[in-house]
């Protein structure tokens, strides 16, 4: 009974995104592992880390958040970059290994903004408004204490950030050979700081209602599209919660979500990656629709990747039924890098065990199996 249910699961069905074929609906969520060199170049250890997910049957991997420029983008010490050719060539070895193992891999491009806590290029931080971020720096990424108050970005800083995303995307495709690009618009980092009501108090064209606050993400999407051309899959990751405010909800509720998903559908984005704590739950009230269902309603043709607590196959199937095209596993993939193969063979999955993330969330030998 279990055997047949698992083998027939919708998570194991094939799909395509912009001409890229995927053997199943299972992808690895982006996960920062601060294991690059001091110069931001990917290491052999990172190659092994990514390769094992492809070997384990995940048809798509999204990298950890990669910094985009040598100004204000780097967020964590040990984070890899795509801000120069050497970093991009380092990524090429990772991409080649993933391809050789039968997987596809998208680069997640990120700018930390006010949450930067380990930038090797600058001692200060920037953000949409000069407001101290909520919460505390992340200890498992070498942080300590409160976040600094950022300097309000001027037009030149904003142009520099946009250009950084575009240049990093070009290096990702032309040098590293990634299959696509994901713009990190979620989880409290720079683009989400512009998107969020209480971190963006700007009176200029980058602030205002939810549509205006999405403006920087849309500008980045445009610049990235221009840099990589029409054929490359490009998408945007969005969330409600943030690393420094886990319970945040979009202030404009379902009406705001309609504005956002319509705008993304009209942009040049091919996909949206939605992350919630539990992706199947109503997004704003006890009984309303999930963010995935709202995206499907307002952006009928957009490819939707759903993330959040989906390592339980029943929940993953439920979210595919609600309109997602693919699911992404974070903690479930760390614990079971071979989740797709185990599931296809109706084997037993290991329960979530995340000792590897403490005290520092880098890549451990035990995790790699040597
Ligand atoms: C160690 C770790 C690092 C993460 N780093 C990132 C990141 O770099 N970019 C990102 O968008 N999300 C990041 N996340 C969030 C995950 O992509 C995912 O949204 C979260 O783990 C919830 O999914 P899950 O329930 O499948 O674990 C990270 C999560 C973990 C556990």
C-alpha cells in the first residue's frame, strides 16, 4: 500500500520550466553554509555538499545566497560571492559536478542590506531607511549582538546594488554555467527591506504602497533579464517571515498579495519561489488561502516553487495540488540528501536532525559522510 502510494506520488512526476526538463518536482532550498574561502570562492567541500543532492535525485538545486558585489552585498563571513571572475570560476566546478550527477542548479543572488553582519569589503551597512533592524545578529553565522543602524541608500547606492545583481547574474550564466538565477527578495535582506512596510519609510519612488515597495525587486529582475537574455530562467524568492522577524505578515494582507503576484506575473520573471513556515497554511487568516494558492489565483501562468515544512510527503502533495509546480526542501534535504531516491523506493526517511547547524552553520565532515 505504502509502496504504491509513494511511487505514484505527484512529487515524482516530471515537469518543465522554460524548456528545462525536470524528472521530478523536488528541489533543494537555498541554504547558507558559510564554507567559502575568505575571497568568497567556493570550495571542494561545497562541491561535495551540492553534488550529493543531485546524486540523491533532487532534479533542481538552488544555491545558498551568493553576494553580488564588493560594496554592501556580502552578509556573512565565509559566504561565497559572484562578484568577480575567480568566484564565478569556483562556482563552475560546483555546477559541473552537479550537472555530471544529473542535476540542475540555480544561483541565488542576494544582497544583505541592513542585515549584513560580516562584510569583508565594508564596515558599515546600508538599507532603505536609517532604522535599526529588529532582532539580533545570527550567532551561527559568526554574528553577535544588535544589528548596526544602516545608512539610507541614495540613488547611486541603489543603482550600484541593481548593477551588482545584473553583473553577478551574467557571471553566473556566462562563466559558471548555472541553469538559472533566483533573486533573493525574501527573508529580511535588502530587497525585502525595501518591500516591508516598517523597514522602508522612503518618500521617493522606492517607497509607498506595496506595489512601490516591490519596485526595487522588479528593477533588479529587469536588470538581470537584460544581462542574461530571454532564454535563461529567472525568478524571485518572496516570504512573509524574516530571519530577524519570523512571524511577520504582509501588512496589506490578501489584497497586497494580489498586487504582488500580478506585478510579478507581468514582469520578466519565469518563476516565483514562495517560502512560509508551513507552506500549506492560510497566509493571512485562519481560513483564507495559502500564499501558493494566492499566487496561482493571481498569476495563473507563473511557475511556482513552494517551500516550508514540506519534507512530509502528504504536505508536499497538498501544496502541489494547491497550485505549486515544484517544492523545495531545506531541513529535509539536509537530513536526507537522497530524499527523492528514498521516496521513490518507498524507503524510510531519517527524522529531521540538525546538529550539523550548530554551533556554526558551516558544512561538517559528518554531513558529507567522511
Ligand atoms: C542552514 C539554513 C540556511 C539557510 N539559508 C538560506 C539562504 O541562503 N537563502 C534563503 O533564501 N533561505 C535560506 N534558508 C531558508 C531555507 O531555504 C528554507 O526556507 C527554510 O529552511 C524552510 O524550509 P524547510 O522547512 O524545508 O527547512 C536557510 C535555512 C537553513 C536551515
